[in-house]
C-alpha cells in the first residue's frame, strides 16, 4: 500500500477548493429548527419526511429538530445549533434585531402571504364578545407569537378593555401560555380554559367534531405569514440552493410534501418590508427598541 505524503494531502486540498469546496460540503450538515405549532410527536414524523426529501434535492445531510418554543429557535440560530428556522413574524423581527437573522421564504395560505389572529371560544360557553372574557381564563400559544399572543391581545386594547399589555393578567381570571396553537386550542375545546388566542387557521388543528363546537369572537388585522429564516453567517450560496429547493414545493408533483411543513399552500420569497407593521407593534409593546 502506497504511503500518503504531505504533497498528496496538499493536492487533495487544492482539488477541493478548486471544485467549490465539494469535499468540505459533503461533510457539512444543514440544521433546521421547527417550532411546535402542533403535536410534537406528529411533527417529528413530518420533519423526517421533509428533511429526507430536501437532503436529496441539496445533495447533503440535513437534520431537523423541534424546539421548545419560538425563543428556543432564535437561541438555536444565535448559537449555531440551527442554520435555518421555521417561525412566526414576531420571533423573526426579534431575531433580526438580536442576531441579524435573514428572511428567506414566506408561507402562502389561500393565495395570500398574510393571515390573522383570532380569539376562539366554545359555542356553548355563552361568551359572545371580548368583554365577556373578563375574569375568565384564556390560553395563548406563545409569549413571542404574533398570531398566538401579540395581535389577539391587541384586540382587547383596541376594544378599550385594557390600556396596555401589563393589564391583561388583571383583566383575565388566569392567563396561560400553552406552548403552541394546537395546545391552546385543545385547552379551550376541552374546557380547561374559556378562550384561546391563536392563528385564524388554528381550528383546523382540532378534530372535525371539535371544530363544529368552536367559534371566534375577535379577529386582528392582517399579519405577515410565518416564514423561513436563516442565521446571517450561513453561506449565501447554500441559502439560495435551499430557497430554490423549497420553491419546488409549489410544483404539482411536489405539493403533497407541503403537509409535512405545517400545511401551507406554498412558498414565496420573503419581502423584508412586509414585516414593518410587526416591527412597529413590537416597539410599541416594548419588545424592540
């Protein structure tokens, strides 16, 4: 067996650099963080399906994992434990301010890259208006969720029921953060709380029987859709390849895979200016300087 010399090793390095870093790229793993909008056990199966497909498209290993919440996803990007994360608009603007996170893609639902936040109640609860929730219990999805907290809570302010977010706990009987849309909706549907603050589409996370038993009594203005973001240090070429692969999900032959990504109708390149309203609300509520 021939001996590998230092010259041989140097030549291998030159070849790798000359081919765009192919040898190095083969060792790289792209790490994707997913927020727990729905049942984490189901999400783990979905993650495996989509990362397997993306791995084939990009020709590199891809690892996906579920974070505890939005804040943990931002922290994973900050620490380099994640390269790309799926998250809401509010966590994105916070991550943008804190670590320079870069928006890549926005979700489409029913042809729009926006949606609303709603306050859901059971139809048999007797609750007809936001004012009826005084001294009642409410579950929100996450403290840094735009449709699962900030925008629905702002509706109580718009209705003159609270003057600022700090008054919310005095208005409600108890205020909980459930950890995700599905968890908040289930708490409401099962009678553990009187209301839930979540995305306008969060009722789709309930069973058909539960969906027939709930309604909504308040709705926010339009919110930019959830999006996909990257840590600023991630190679721009790899970002572009990832975006191109994800946009293939809009094609008819790949659309079935969207169910593994929280079920949007598709993706479009993200427009940073679309989040100006979220930035303004976050500043007004003291979340951004």
